[in-house]
């Protein structure tokens, strides 16, 4: 972008900050609606037959939205936000509805798609109402994405970096939008969201100060990176199979719902994004063997792949964080001398970085997900994950 005068920067800063604040509030409201819908769906029970029935019903409902045009991934929505004036309103609403259904009906996906769909509507309305130029409209769209993702991840730096690696807006404006987005999300979340959403509670950890934790983090980081790389190879392969054997847009999420439902009925912990299920996983991880935990991590990858490849819209970061946590924790079965938090944080960072292909964004997000005392193991995981992503198909942000 060309250099801007001080007056222009102030004007754009006010615009980006205001849009980011509104996007953060909108993200919190959308997340609340997803949580309410999910609570309603699962209030009946969680028996195996009900899990399968819910997944099948979710697939049918998502199929209806796809029949009418809801086909965007998270990557495509971020790209669309660069030109918010031309966002198709009806399609954005359908994408948002499909994302709510995917989350509410237990899909192994994060809620990012729904949040961005709402922000797309918001930024388009702002750009049109203010009658901004095309360049300003792009900045509005990028600020909206940065604000929503920064609020959701609890990381202004991470959200801004993830929202767009080649932005039209100066990065300072995206950071400002991210900070305002986090503020808006926290203010609205305090009123709407029950309990903390971002933090993952791990056993208390004190850094040894001698660098030994970095060496001990290598193996769990490699295992976490491995499940992330498995995701990168499995997703395009599964998409190819789905396109070949189920070319109709309506039937893809239906078939995905059946396949995912059967898997989740056998192992209910595979439902949802995985963020809130890590605690449950850690409770029985102490008695599980290495192979069992590695299998759990791979099965979570499979669950996410089944959903994402068949049109269950959402993000992959939190499913990968769960997979990485299981892979990292598996080391504890054969090397109990490693601190559990070191192994788990390194595994989570390795898987998330491999899935994103953006080590800086992954580290910044992870620092707000777990305690900052685990910065070293997180960086080790990010290095391993990024190395793994270089040998795998290009990551997508779903």
C-alpha cells in the first residue's frame, strides 16, 4: 500500500478500530448463539444412537444450505472480506447458518466460518453505508476479519497474522483492529459467554531455566507435527474421493454426517472442536498407553477431515490442537520424566503449526491458549510443525 499521511492514518485508524470493535462483539454474539444451539441439540442425551442421529440430521440440514449456495471455506471467506462491497448477502447468510449447524450438531470443526460469515455481512454494510472507496472497503474487510479472529483466539497478534498474510491495510491498522476486536469480544463475552473460552488448563509448570525443557519437548513436538502433517495429506485426498464419488453438493455433507456420526458414536470425545474436550482426554490419558493416545490423535484428525471435506464448515485449529495434545501426551506413557505440560504444549503447537503453515501466527495463538511459561516448548513445537508443513500439501484455513 502507498505511504499515507498522518491525517489519513488517523482516519483509517479510527475506521479500523471501530470495525474491529464491532467485529469482536459480533463474533461473541455468534459464538453465544452457537453455544445455545448446541446446548439445545444435545440436551436430549448423548447415547450412541442419538449421536449418529444428530450427525445425520446435521448433514441433511447443511446439505440444504449447500443446495442454495453455501460453499465457502474459511480461506474463501477471508479472501472475500478483501472486497466486502461485493459480498453476496444471501450466500453469506447461508454460510453462517451452515456453520452454526456444523458446530451445534457436534461437528469436529471450530466456529470460525460462522464468525467470519457474520463479519462479512457487517463489513459489507459498513462499507456501503459509509460509501467508502474500494481501497477503504478492503481495509474495512481486513479489519473485520482481524477483529473477529483476534477476539475468538484471544490473541490480537495471532488473529491479525492469521486473518491475512498479505494485507492491503498496514499491519499496524490490523493490530489495532485486533486489539479492539479482543476488547469487543471480551466485553460482549462477559455478558453472554459462560466460563472462559480461550484458556486450556494444564498442570502448573515452572521453567527450569537450563533449557532442558526445550530438549524434552522435541519428541512430543515431532509427534504433534506428525498428526498435523497427516491432516494436510488426508484432507485433499478425502476431498478428491468425495468429489469423485459424491459430486452432488447436497449429498456430500449427508454422507459426511453418516461417516462422522458412526465414528463419534464409537468415541463421543471426537465430537465438537476439541477445545473443551482436552480436559476429559487428560483425565484418562494417565492410564492410557502411547499407542492409544496416538490413535486418539489420528482419529480426531480423521473426524475433522470427514467434516471439512464434506462441507461441514468450520476451522481446523482447535481439532488439531486436540490431536496434538493427545500425540504429545502419548510420550508420557514411555517417558514419565517429562513434565505433562511440556509434552502437551509442544504437541499442540506442532499440530497447529503444521495445519496452519504459519509458525508466527500459531505461536501467538498458542501463547493465549496456554500459560506463557510454556513459551519454549511452544516454539519447539512450532519449528517442528513448520518443518512438517514444508513437505505436505499447502495448508488451508477452513
